[in-house]
């Protein structure tokens, strides 16, 4: 007999937590430096969750997740370069680490979202029912004094599905051990719609804060380029985890999953059995897939990618004046876009032949010119 959920009480408050008490609104190349696979608790949660979902497998290999993250990131990195804001050095590593976390979150929640139409249709409405059961479990953990991220993260992992809040909680717990000095993870909501996501912040403001949002479609992006995050006056920070409180909560979640995985699985199954198989989300509560990238940023990049190169600069020299015709300048622009894309491909990928790099560069140019269509 497993212990009752009420007995799984949090043993200590997180040390150094920077969390508010305000409730949240509910609705490849080589991996970059210091991107570890999750520690034992979150890895072995796959075994615990198999009691709830015996037919589902384990985690994809780390290399596959990083390749997927980098593939989604390519077009955005080119867009940043075209916009005059190339991501290099530590900022590039932060984007890649965050991208890994985003894809890892999605891999741990294979049944997807309970309020996004394609996932609901793909699962025959089961993703909605799984999220409903997960919230029953999360409420029980919250009543047992578990922190929000632990309660919603554990329940989402048991369900294998989650709406924006659950996706954010899992992402926070996965990334907590990857925080560098001065970084923090913030749970953020917007007044535009009932939506939450995680931002990786370092004190430099929205131009450098990274949006980790596996509910929206696309790569990780800087907050100034996100369609929900680019209006600071409409954004609210609900809780924050720093380099002390984040790992403490992550350790607490690991311990909960390791020691009480069977009890959680049983409680989740009980909650799921209490939801009729005929249960469906109200049509007005369902969303079509939306991109993380703002229309404003996409349009600005599209305009810059189509702009002729600087004619005045070309006409300064008699040797280059002949190429200052409109047609020649547009050809130069296309060439410049491809050269920048080749740089992105080389930065992210292992050494490859010229033909393969050229092929990937052309695809990267196409992705940068239609960012809101990416993955």
C-alpha cells in the first residue's frame, strides 16, 4: 500500500527563494558547454511514470535533443545577425542551453498540450483529460506544502502532458541545475491572454532575457523578439528561482520522484479514472498553434533581408561602381544573406562538406525569412 498523498509533505522551504506568493493565472552539432542530462531523480521519473503509462519509452538521446534545438535556432540566429544583433560567445551558449531545455521539456511531455487543437485531435482528447488529472495531483501536492514548480512539475511528468503552466514548471526544474552565476529563472504571465512561460534572466533586461516556452511553437528567443514577451508593461513576474533556490527545488523534486514515484503514479491514475473518457475541453478554451516570435520582429528581418546593399558605399570606388545597379545590389544582398547563414551553420554544426553547408545555409535563409513558421 502506497502512502497517502497528504503524507508526501515538503520537508523544508527552499533556501534563498526569491519567489512571490502571487498565484499564477491558469488556463546538430556538438552540445554547448555544460548542458548535462537531468540528474537521477528526473531521469528515473521515466521509470516512475511508466507505472502510469506503461507503453511509453524513455528519454531521447541528449545529442538528438541538442540537434533538434539547434535546428530550430538556426533561422533565429541568422535573423539576429541580419538585425545587427549577432548572438556570440556566452549569449549563444545561453540560447543553446535554453533550447536544449525546451526540447527536453517537450520530450518529457509526449502527449503535448491539453488546450492546443492539434494535440487534442492527435490524442482524441486524452491530452486534455491528462492535464485535468495532473491538476488534481498538483492541488494535492500544493496542499502538502510543495512549492509551485515542484507540484506542477511532478504532476505534469506523471501525466506526460501539460498546458503552459505545467510546461513552464517542468522547464524551470530542468534548467535549475544549469544556471550560471547571476542567472535566474522567472515564471512570467501576460495580460494579453492567459499564458505563462519561463524567462532565463541575467539582470541585463529583455534584450538578453531568454524565453523558454514549449507551449508556443518555435525556438528559444530573446524576450524583445517574442510575441508575448516584447511588451514589458503587459508582463508580470509571478515567481523567480536563483542559483540557490532553483537547485534546492530541483533536489526536492528529484527526491519526491525517487522516493514516492509509485505513490504519485497511483494518485495520478486515481485522478485520471475520475475523469470520464467523454470529457472534452470547451471549444472556446482551445488554441491553434502560435509562434513564439513576434510579427514585428519577423517583418523587420524580412525587410532587412530584402534590402539592397548600400549603393553609396559601392559607388565610392570606380572598381565597384559597376555593380551598383538595383539588380546587382539585390544579388549582393542574397549573397550576403547566404554568407551570414554559412557562418551560423558553421557555428552550430560539426565540420561538414561545402555542399552540405551550402544546402543547410539555403534552408537557414528560408527559415529566417519566415520565422513564425519554424517548428
